[in-house]
C-alpha cells in the first residue's frame, strides 16, 4: 500500500470542502442535508482479447461484482484477467464520473497508489543492467545530500534495503500527509522534498524520520524511502525519472495513456475519485504528490495489463523487452530468507522482491495500492499463470474492504476456470 486509510479522515474533510464545502461530506449527512440517491451503475461492454468460457460464467461474475460494488459503495472499477501471458477478459463497471455519467472502462485513467513502486523496481534493475549503480550501493553514492539514521550513523542504507523496505526510513506524520497537493500536481520538486526530509538542516528533518532499528534489521514499509530510491536512480542515470520511465518503459510497451502528472494525462479520460468511508460516496479532489514515484502513477487497466504481462514474462511483452530475464528474475526473487530475514517478519506471511510484494500469506505476488479514492491490485499467483488487475476509484464504506477483496477473489476464480 501507499497512503493508508489514516489519510481519509481529516484529509477527506478538507478535500470535500475544496469541492464545495464540508457540508456535503459523508453523503450529505450534515444538518438539513438529504442523502444523495444511489445512481445505478452501468455495465460496460466486455472486451475479449482471447476466447473465454461460456457466457453464463461471465454473467455470474457480473452479478457478483455488481453486488459487492453496491455493498462497498464503489462508484466505478475496471478489471482484467490474465491467463498464460494473455488478457482473456477485461471490463469496466460503474462510473468514472458519476455526475456526468461517464462510464468506467478498461481505458479509464486513474492513479494506482503503490503499484507505482513496481515501476521504480523496473527502473532500478534497468540502471543495474546499464552499470549505473548496484543494488548494494550505499544510497549516498548517488545523492547530493547525505542520508543516515542518526541512531546508527555508521551503518549505510543501501538501495536494496530501500527496495525491500528494511532501510529504517519512516513515513513521519504530519510530513507524510503534507506531500499531497490537492487540485493538481505538486509544486514541490522531488529532490527538494527529500533534501528537506533527510538533511539535518532541512525544515522537515527529525530523528523520527527513521525507526530505532539499524538499517537491514527490521521491515518498515516506507513510501518516502521508495521515492528516495527513484531519486537516486535519477541522479545515477542523469535522466529525469518521469521521462526515463516514459521513454524506456511506457512508450515501448504502448502504454499511451500512462503518466505521472495530471498535466500529462487527458482530463477527459481521467477518473474522478470518491470516498465512501463515512456512508454514501462523495467526490474528493484529484491530487498530486511531491514524492510522485512512490504512488503517483496514472494509468488504465488496459495499459497496466501490458506492463504486468511483461513482468510475468521475464521482462518482455509483445516483442518489447523492458528487462533482461536475469534482471526480471532478481526483481521478483524473494529477498527475505531464513538467513536474511527482518526480525519482525514471518516468512510464511510476508516476503519481498525489489519493489515487488506478496499478499495474502505469500499466495499472490505483484503489488497493491491504496490512496484516498483509490483501491488497486496488480497480483498474480506465484505460478504466474493467472493474474488480475483491479482498479477502483472509491475508498470503500467503513468495514466493507472485504467486498473489494471478494471482487478480486471472484476474478481470480474466473481466471482459474480459463486455464
């Protein structure tokens, strides 16, 4: 995950106010307000890229998804099922823009939270291939400022530790939340934010920007640490991270709707975002991130399918190679072992590749993402035969996160039927 649900309280109050006043928050349950009536969700035309099994199974899947969407208050979602290296089913449900009644389709663009980190992983391995850096380099070798845990100043923080979340860098509040910029792209440059966070003279610096454990000793999921890795790649290669990912990954794969900034995405194709955590879904503003590489990727189900298929196929899709097979293998190799295990990790419950995650007790690989108005999964079974991409533009109703999980599991089950 990227930004957790702790941001969807006061953050969403402010966000709702920015869209016309906090009186509309939580589905209009303020004094004198009448709750908005639910809008029926349209079912979008199915796009089949490969033959699938009988339509009765697909109709049952539709019903299951639509039922769970209603339970969780999800305004829109899109999904794809990948089987044996191909997209076998993809579809959209509900709305990308409820007010305009614009449907959510596999081509709808939205931010995908921490799925973004897999792009850092690919970029890191590409830089290793090019001889620009090594995974076990001290990150300071590639930075214009020094990063050290003040409790362990003699212990270097490596790029590998950043990638597997054992660097000891913390996402300290309220700085963590302040990296959001409501209404547009962040005016704060990535390097400036990081310098302020890590330099002892920086305005965002604190020893609490780090946990007490020495680097490498404990797992602490860190968005800011991931952004630091992206910045180190940028410095080592001499190429801006956003442009290098466009030229080296997105454009070669035909991901024509994918980018990092609102300014480079067609607003007519970008989804609105909603929050249903307090009841009926309310719209919240779009936002940008100062630390954009860790959670700011904007893409569609269609585009993301190309990227995921490349990763599941040893770094190549449709004749385009973005990673050499050994690099793709190292990125996805479980880095935690009995001999090299963070002290707070149980291997049966969690492992990590290079910005490559496991979920559900190591029964799925890939990455997920959560942000205000964002629920996203890009996961495959360890065999890589069946994978699912699932994007929703709504934070679910309180206590209804399992409904989103049920949609994911229904898609996996359908994929298994297609093997």
